[in-house]
């Protein structure tokens, strides 16, 4: 199979400026979500040199927690409180729930294997991922859910979220809606907050010290177990927020037990492309992967987008394994 070059050129001509901006808009929104998930990968790897492959499923659980809270508060069309308080409660519950799950995973699945060979925590991470996926599968019977559904017996294909779909402004005739602005601005705010936390707070200094040399940090009086648990909590909080953002943005029935698998792989790709272990790299990598994915869908075809994204992962691993913002690790002797 191949994609003829003339077909791609014709597609680009047909899209024009409005089509290009629509793809750019979608890429920035998707990239913001990938960036938040990628931050969890890069934070854990920076401190433990561990690839937490269960992180994508924590994102999935966060999306389900948000859905459950939204349902309990009356749904999008008949909320028992105002829209802004409703969104705040949904975000807070999903973020705290996902954060607590991340801490539990670290405590029971990773901490006992901290001094084991590296393959052991990797296998444990895969086991946790399968456990979370299959637990949610049993609880939901594999059903797909939508944040935009009118709840309490209404059909699941009735998708509306009222004012969140109102346009804020237009560019080249393409609307940018409230929910799209919400996703992007919330992601930027969380990324800035994380950057400030790591750079300017006592916990951030402890995280940087633990990442540089865990044994030396212990000898200097830093409670590294507490720092590592806090790192898992913060990364999982960001994943929970990303899960709610995805549910709000993708109003189709896209919340289901396996949603974290592919999103987790793309976020991991974003972390590698940006430079795993680098917080700015995770942000830049997420946006890059989101843009590449959406432009591939528009100009090449949806069936090719995943091939292009993971082809970029292979290319970076071969040409620049440290990523865009990564640096060569210093070998301690």
C-alpha cells in the first residue's frame, strides 16, 4: 500500500487555509492532553528511571471518575449546580482520585521492587496496567460512555454540552469553542504550575535532588520515599485532569476501559521526542505529536496517522535518542 504524492498535494489544495487552521486547532488541543499525560511519564522516569506503563490507565480512571461525578451531579443539561462550579468539582474529584490511585500504585506495586533488577518494576507496571483495564472492564461491561450524553435514560448518541460548544472566536471561518479554549488554557496553567513547583518550592528542590542522586539525597535528610510518592501523586493528578479534558472535548462515546492504552503510548512517544526526564520536553513533545497526528489525519488519512506518529518515535530513537530537550546522562563511577 502507498499514498500517491499527487493525492496528498490535491488534499492540501482542497483543505486551504481554513482546513489547515482546523487541523492546527485540533492538534493543539490533542497535544495539550498528550503533554499532560507525558509529564507523568517524564517525572517518574526522571526520579526512578522507571517507565510507568500503567500511567495511561490512570488517565483512563480519571476520565471515569469525572464521568461518575458529572452523572451524580445531574449531567450536562440538568446540573444541580452551576456550570462553572460543576466543572471545578468534576476536575477536582478526578484529579484527587487519580492522584490517590497513583500513590497506591507506587506504594504497593513499585516501592517493594525499588532495589530489584530493572525488569521487575517494568513487568509490575504492565501487570498494574492490565489489572486496571480489566477491573474497569468488569465494572462497566465494556460500555462506551460520553460526557455529552443526556443522562438518566436518554440515548447515548444524544451529544450536547450546551455553552461549552459555543464559539469564542473564529479564524478563517473556523470556530474555536469554549471547551477547546478550556482544554488548552487549563493545560497551560497546569504546566506552568508544575514548572513553578519544581523550580521554586522546597518539594521541587527535593524532587530535583532525588532525581540527581537518590542515595545522596537520603544522606542529606530528604525523605525520598515521600518525594517519590509526591511525584506519583502530581503526575497522576495531571493525568486525571487530562482524562476529564478528553471527555469534555471528545463528546462522542469515547470513554471506555481501553482508552488509556493508545493515549498512553502517544504520550510516551511525546515524552521520548521531547526528551524523557525533561518537563519542557514533555510539553513540547506533546504539542508536536498532537499536531503531527492531526495533520496526518487531514492530509494523509486517519489510517496512516498512528504509523506516522510511531514512525517519529522510531526516528528519534535512531537519530536523537535524548529527544529535543534531553541531555546525555552522566555516568557515575
